[in-house]
C-alpha cells in the first residue's frame, strides 16, 4: 500500500511543485514506485517519460543530448521496480537493485553515460538484467537463451 507521504511527493512531482532540490534519487524511486502501483511497466514508463521531461522543463533543466531525461536509466529503474514489487518505499530504497549506482552493474560507464543511451534504450553491455525485459517479456539482450 502506498503511504501518504509517497503519494504527496508523487502529486507534487506531477503538479511540478516539488522543489528542484528535493528531486533526488529517493524522490525518483518514490515517483517510480507510486507510478508502478497501478500500471504495467510499459504504461508507467510512458507516463514517467513525459512527466520527468515536463518536470525538468518546469524546473529549468533542459532535456538535451547531454542533460535532463535519461531513457536507459529511467527504463532500468522502472524494470527494477516492476521486478521488485516492494510493499513499501523503504523496501525499494533498501534493495541493492535500486542503489543510485546499480545501473553500472549492468552497463559500462562509457555506454551508460553516452548520448545514445540518454536518448534511446540501450541493452546492458556488462551483465544482463536479472529480471529480463519487462517491456517485451524477453530476457535481456545478454541473458543466455532459455531452454525450449
């Protein structure tokens, strides 16, 4: 069940009244967790794409090839949140898959910080995502093939 504090933060984010300095990793995860509560990963990702871009613009952060919204990182955390299905935000924050640096367990720094990965989904180049790809129901690109 989503707690009142998380719902308030989510609402402030959507209304673009959340202070820019409050838009930290915890806030990103909270918004993702609340968004996933009653949506499929695909629907949550679509909503978050639009909402993060709009929030960035409202707080003076340009969505460019070098800053603002990051497709691969956003998709990573939506996938992690969908796989986790945590009952509380504390569970999300405590899970190793939701560490701020967790994407680097799967992507090289060079690829993850590239313009291409910011603008488009790029499959991991270091290690497969343990949850596969919740957006396609297929294993992640580097996962071994599943037996038939």
